[in-house]
């Protein structure tokens, strides 16, 4: 059983947790200011917004629950607004409520009438967006928290926000209302934070300069001792608001294409694009300056200033994340970044920018170790996005660079190789026993210990509550309780005296063990005694939960940074994706008979395949890519990723305890990301494969393998991970799928790896093929697919008939098993698809083993399974499973039909 950990925060992918923490509700005892004003005839205090409820033309909210909520959050009294917003953040816009609403989003539409309030109500969303500009900072923070949760937990799970047109009211509110308000809020917060920084700097100078202090005392100047505290608290509030605003903005960029379009209009004076782009860079710069400021505070202000660390770091992370998401695959926006200094923008507080100033700020962010790894990685992602469009794509298209273009190319290449790669190298330098860094094993151990302590406390509280309930139900008079307790004390005293006379002294614990009273009476005594005393302090339980949340957040941050780093490298090593084939080419009328496979299907498929083949030209690396790959090889980054992969393969077994499900899922997700990253790196033309390796030998089982180059190092290192224990039937198939995926990449992209496969490795591949896929277990299906693909690649080259016969028999056995199993249709379709492709490759050429083909009746197997395969593909297509998969399966069916005709069927 996996250990279950209770936590107040919800895990959300590899980004920072998107759960808002609004300020505590401010209780106003007695009459509110608004009520007092109404009784005295005064007008409500305006909020200071452009669309204030007290304006001449206030927005109409109608009647009903939604209208009542909106009236409260647009109320003139900030306390009423704050109370309403906090209530929304803990109910309708709570993370759990939003996740539940997202799962039911397909069954209901957003309500804009007088019905019950829903999280995606456009009018309510607009009212919340307006509150972000509230002059009362706690109100603005609570509103930002609600919208941050909405974007993070709801918009990411529904399809409405991904619309590319204004058909959805939610999309219109997000792009037309939220985006301008969020940008304006970022600008206002930046102005406020910068002003606070200047004031705090003056206080620090005053308190740290003895001469200034003496001079002030001589002149009789008195400084407010609470001034510094107020400034730090105000700074914390502003940074928290800025962080939540940026988090919401980043979520909109990632989930709402219309919002991206609004922010991608081009760099002109005072344009939205220029404003948001410059503001995001200003956040990074101001965060760095504020962190430096915190280092200079004295001991008295240390405790206050430390509270600002977390919101500052979060704001920097969300800013770099928003910038990364905005520029990722946004070639038109990147191309519009000025290459020379722009004219002064309006307003004047927005500095002019160009590609070189942007790159300089990014470099400062990447090398700044005060920032979190996530901040630095997102900044690195921005550098690679700029480089891809301005350098790599331009080289791939054959365009030439002018003098300015060469400067940009040199600056981006230098930043990538001299700044980003060393940072990535240091991040993957994983040492599980290093006490100077975050130790994943210690985090998990502490996580488990804290969870057990909290569980034990909960059980104790439940037991005590049950005992109290039972005793109270007896309704025993106090006089009877006192008499019984007196009798118990007298008996204890007699027992103690008799023991002293015969056996010496006896302590209270010994007396308790010899208590002749019944457990029920003793329990009654304990309960009544505790009832007379003060209630036990509950702070210990709260501290444990806070510590557990802190440990969980540290674990999430660590896993998130690793996964983001791997994704950055995987994208760096990935080739250019071809254009997608038109979807409707493969799909006719969905209401057709699912058992039919007509000529129209075949005609469409043939045309589609021809189009795909014409687009799939071999991609060659550009000079800039080769230069960066050379830097990666010289820094030993691929070998370091392989070592990182091997260490995490052993992580869960090395824990030696029942790991929480959270940890197991995160580790498997990390290993999956790492395996795909290694697969992309293996497919690249890295000098690593021919260079001298980091290790000269590798132990595989009981054999010592000599390593001469990178291909041998990777291959033998992967095989060394496949110990006998991994192949046990009760071992999680996820680990096998990760290792076999990298092995498949080696065999597919590195021809030398195929020559390293001997009978021992072939037996291992057959063992992987024999693993029976489990229903709803993607890992076991992936293991089977990887094994089939490896056998197919190995048999594509000249091989002896004994190997061919063994491979053919194993594949046909799996084929028969798939066609006779009706439990999991999708898994069986995947298996048949892979097997048919491999068999067609093995026996489709002139130099194939025809005698084995005839002996095993391969053609008969094709004829018998193909009608079943076509019917199942139609069923899955009708269910609108992944379109790309069903297109591939349809192509396999077409090829199999041709193969039968070709072989004389």
C-alpha cells in the first residue's frame, strides 16, 4: 500500500503550486462602515476604479445569487469586498471545487443568468478581474488569488479557453478584460515596489551609519520605530499581489490563445506587447535588486525582511515563466523584437528595449544564484526560443545574415554555450548524500515521518474524542466521580506502602501497571482529570502540518526544476516538426458502419501518405546546432544526464520504505521525461558518440565491459540497469518502459549499438516481449511496443535464419494472443499494429528468409487478423481516440492489405 499524505495544497504538474493564499478575513465587529453611512445619509466611499460601482453608469448585474455576489465584491466598503472575495476563494474558487467543476465542464454551460453561481460565469469573472485594480491591496490580492486558481485548476482542464476565436464568453473576458487589467496591475505594483525599495534603502542607510544616527539624535530628529516594519509589510503585500497577478497572466498565456494574440501585436511605442514584455523584464531586474537589498539589512530587521523572500522569488519565477510561455513557438512576436533602440514609449516609465538589452537581462537572471532554479530555467528557455527563430530557423531556410544579424547570432550562441549549458550542467550534478544541497532521500524520509506523526495525532484525537463522548453519555454525577477518584487514590497509596515494606520503592508507572481497576473506570478518571485542566496546546499539530507542507513544496520545486530542465534540453535536441496532415483525410462519416473498410478510405489514405512522404525530408543540423551540440559534448552533458537517469532508476528501491503515492508518481514522471530527453539527444549528431567516454569500463551483471566511445558507454550502462530484480513479474513495469525506450532509441539512431546486441541482450528483449500487458497499464503496453520495435530494427539488417525463426515465432505468438483477447481492444490494436509493421519489414524485401515465412504461415496470419484489426480501428476511430494514433493504425491496415497482395495472397 502506498502511504497517503494529507496536505492542504494540490499538486499541479512541474510548475509552482497554483493555490492562492489570500490574507486572513478581516472581521468587522458591529456595524459596517457602509451601514453607518447609509444611516447617516452619507454616500458610499468610491473604490477608485474606472468602472467603479459608484460611477454614473455602473454595470448591470441583474438579480439572483450571482448578482448578489457581484454586488458584494463591488461594494464601497473594502471590508465587505474583502470578506466576499475571501469567501469566494475558499468556496467557489477553491482548488478542489475548481477541479471538480472542470471535470463536469462538458456537461454544463456557463451561467450568466439568475441561477446558481458557477466559476466560469463571465460576469463574475469580469467583476473579479476588476477587483485586481482595487486600491485596497488585500482585496486585490484575494481577487488575484481567485483568478489564479481559476486559470490554474479550471482553465487548464477545459477546452473552452483554448478557442482561437471570440465565440466563447470566457475567452472574450480573458482576452479583452483580464489581460489589460493584469498588465495594468503589474505596472502599478512595479511602481509601488520600486517606491518602497527606495524608502527601505534610505532606512537601511540611516540605521547602518553611526554618524547619521548621531547627527539625527543631536538635531532631535525622532524616527518612527514602526516605520521600517510598515514598509516591510507593505513590500510583502505588494510582492504577493504582483506574484499572483503574474501567475494568472502566465496561466492565461499558456491556456488561452486569444490572450496570446492580444499580447503579440508587435513592438511599437506604447503597444500592449511592448508594455507587457518590458514589464516582465522589469520584474526580473527589480526582484534581483530587492534580493540584494535584503542582504544588507541589520539583525533587527532580518526577521521582517525574510518574510519578503518567498513572494519576491515567486514573482521572479512567474515573470520568467510568463515570458517563456509568451515567446515559445511565437515566431512572429520574436521576429518583431527591435534590433535597435526603440523610440521612447508612452508612458515614459517604460524603458526602450532591443534584442541585446533583453538578452543581457536574461543572462543576469540565469547566472543569479539568488533566484530559484525554475526562474533561471525559464529564462534559459527564453534564450533558446530566441535562438531558434533568429538563428536556427534562419540558417535552415538558407537565409544569409547581415552584419547586425551576425552580432545577434554571436550573442545568442555565446549565451547558450557559455551561460545556459553550465547552469544546466550544475543542475544535473545530483548527489543524494550531499548535505550542502537539497537531498531527495532526506525529503522523502522527513515527508513519511511527518505524515506518520500527524496520522498518529489524528488517531489519538479521535480516540480521546470517542472516550469523552462515551463518558459524557453516562452522565455520571460529579459527586460519584469524586468518590471513585478518592477510592482509587487510597488504593494506590496502600499499594505503594505495601510495596515499600516488602520490595522497596515503587514509582507511579509501576503502580499504573498494577492498577486493578477496570479500563472503563480508569478512562473515566483520566477524562475527568483532563477536563479540569487546560486544553492541550494545539500548536504542535499545526507546526507539524506547516512543516509537512514546507517539505512537500520543497519536493515539488525540486521535481519541477528537474523536469523543466529536461524539457528544455529535449526541445533543444528535437528536430523541426513537419506540417500536420489534414485530419479529415482519414475520417469519413462517423455514422458509417464500423465494420466497413471501403475503397474511399483507402483512396484518402493513399493520398495522405503520399503527402506525408513528400513532406518528410531528412533534416540536417545547421551550423549553429552543430556548434551547440559540440559544446554539450565537451561539457559532458549527455553523460551527466545518463548518470542522472541511472541514479533516479535506483531511487525508489533505495528508499527502503513504503513511499507516498505522490513521490512514486513524480519519480516515474521524471524518469519518463528523462528517457525522452535522452532519446532526443541520442537522435542528434552529437560528438559524444565518437569521443572518449567518461568511464573506461562498465559492469554488466558479472561481466566487465570495456568502453571505447559514447555509444558503448550508453548501451552498457543501460543494460547494467536491467538487473535480475527488475525483470521480476511483481516489479513495476514503469521502470522497464523507461529503460527499454532509451535502448530502442540507441538501436534506432545509433547503428553501432546494433552490433553490440549478443544472445544475452536478445534474450532480454524476448523477456520484455513476453510481459503480458495489463489493462489500463500504459507502462506494460509501452514495454511490449519497445520490445517489438527493437526486434524489428535488429531484423532489418542481415541476420541468421535461427534468429529470424525465433523472432518470427515470438511475434506470431503475440499476434495470436492479441486477436483472441477481447478485454482491452486498444492494447490489442497497438500490439497488432507494431507486429504487422515488423513482419512486413522482415519479409517485404528480396533478401528475406522466405522459407521461415512459409513454414510459420505468416501470410495466413495476416489474412486472419487483418479483418479483425480493421474493425477494431474503426471502433477506436469512432470513439475519437488520439487522432494521430488512429491515422497510423489506418496506414498499417492499408499497408497490410498491399502486403497480402504482394506476397501472392
